[in-house]
C-alpha cells in the first residue's frame, strides 16, 4: 500500500462542543492549509517550524468561517509520518462541516476509518499490534483495560514478540545455511542451544496464550453470574452492588424469570453482573426457560457467586453446580448474616470453604465482597508487569506459532532433515510476524483498520 494523496477528517467526536479538531495528513497538507488559512500575523505557515501553533481565520471565498488555531507537524516527525495539520475550531456542527467541505474542495480526500493510524503503521511509526492498541485505548472504559492498552501501545507486547522472532530467525538462518552445504554434511546451528531456545519460546508463547483468558474479560468486562435458589436475595445483591434498584425485588418465589445484567467498575476493573432466575424444580414453563438460561450464563461466566439463605440453609444446589461445572470458580456467599448468631456463623464456616457473609438488604459485607472480587482478578495476573493478550487475532497467531514450534521440537527429537525442519520454522516466523505486521496482506490491514473510528 502506498498513499500519496492528502486526507482530512474530524479528529474529535461528532456533535456540538466547545472546540472541535480537524486533522489533515499527506504531502500537500501544509500547502492546502495555507490556501485556506489567514494568520493574524502576516506569516507563511509553509515556512514555519514543525510543532508550532498559529492563530488566524479559515477563509472561504473571502468569507470568514471561524477563528482557529492551526498546529503544524512536519513529516516524518508526526503521528502519521507525513505532513500533518490540525485545525482547532469552535465546536459548531455547521462550522465543522463548512471547514471539512472547504478542505475537500481544496484537494483533500475524506479519510477512511483508521486511515491516519494505517499510514502511521505503513510509515514505520508503530507496528501492527501497537496500532491495534490505539483502538483499544480509545475503547477502554476502565482502569484495567486502559492499562493493558497503554502497555501494548508503548510496545511491551511487540518487543516481546519481536525478540522471540529475531532469536528464532537467527537459528533459522543457520538451518537454511546448512541446506546450502547439504552435501558437506555440516551443522552450523548448535542443536542443543536450538532445543533450549525452542523450549524457552514455547514457554513464553504458552504464557501469552494463557493470559488471553484474563485479557479478554478485562477488555470486555468480567462476567459474574449471581445464582442460587429463589428468594435468597440475588436481585437484592445485584441492586446493592449497583447501588440502584436495577432488579425487581419481591417475596414471591420466581420473580426473576430472565437474566438481568448491568456493569460497574470496581477498583478500575469492569465487572458485568448477571442476576439469574432462581434454581428450583418448577412446572412453570416460562420460569423453566429462565432456569435454563441461568445454566447458560454460568457456562459463560468467569466467576459464579452462589448465594444461599443463612436462615433456611440449602447447599444442595452448590454441590450440583460444582459437579456440573467442575472447572468453574464458584464463590459461596451466605446472605442475611444480620439474622445469624455467632455460633451459626461458626458452624457454617466449618461446613463451607471460603465462605463470605453479607446482608444484601442492609448492605453489610458488600464492600468486602467487592474487595474479594478485585483480589481474584489481581491474583489472576493483572497486577504484574507481564504482558496480557487481549486481541483474538494475536491469540490465534500465537496458537498457530506454538503449534509450529512444537512440530520443530518433535522433528528434532525424531532427527528429521534440516529442509523439513526449515519449513516449520518458516511457518512459526510467519505467524509471529503476523502479530507485529512484519507479515501482512492488504485484506488483513483493511479488516483491522476498518474497525477504527474515522479521524484516527
């Protein structure tokens, strides 16, 4: 892909506001801006230094459209690597459209979604995973998702992948060299060192692949299902967590017929709480559908909060859930703690491991539950400096790269020839290159950047 034209788009969200920013990028960006801009001081912005700001008016056929600030960034020291001009105007939708139309009639083309960042990638200002992190950063709606996106945008993930790829490439070069001297029966690549490298690469790839489970829920919110028998206080707990009357609370069993979902941010982490229909034997067809959906939500949840009544204790459903979902983390919660004696609490603690006591109605123990939830996420790897994979494209490429690395290891153990081993090494390098953009196709780039907002 080679872009030689000049593009323009809004860099701020559409609608009315105090100010709006219009961005131009391309070889002729400064020349086009010069034709439409009349500075307050008589100076030619084409002759001004990069990274300077100038006050003046946007003029269209002798008519003043607005008083603006024009920022100049000369390539390659700009976001896209090209000449870039940003016009800060007043946030009237009418003014924004008038200025956009003026620039398009003066030689600019309307930018496609993500085209500014695409040009930054093509001009070597960032690699592909960093470019994708830009979109994640814009979409981040919690401290956790923001931190993961920032870490990736700054190149933490890219550097880790690039280092692995370079080390593998060095050995691949030696393996390829052996093919040129196949008749001499020589080995340039130390097989012991190569085996150690493959083991180390496999360990890193496995760690990154495993981190996707956490990264995906951080990016999209951590789904938590609140389950239990009817009338144990599930809806009351949801309302207490959200601090609003989100779910209908009633003494009538089976009030919640369908799932009720909402999300909140706790300690910078996005949680999606799902209030489910009470689990019980019922002949009510509608309620039964709700119970079936409960099990479906348990399947998809990252964590299950099993709520039971501290007065009318029934732990049979907890046992069923643990048996039905053995891999699922289930957190047992005893509700209505305000009605229990110390002896009753002590007895329950002996019967149920990791039990949490609370009163959803009185909002007692809710803060402790929130702390428990955040600590579970932190212990899952969020609090460290390690790279967390959040992008499904990266995850798939890592899985394919690991498969090829394992083929190489198996081939070495079986003593296969260098030419066959080189094929698998090339494939592993290809999949690692897909992540950072060392290997790309126009279709891949088009698919990635089409999901960006226009102006970025």
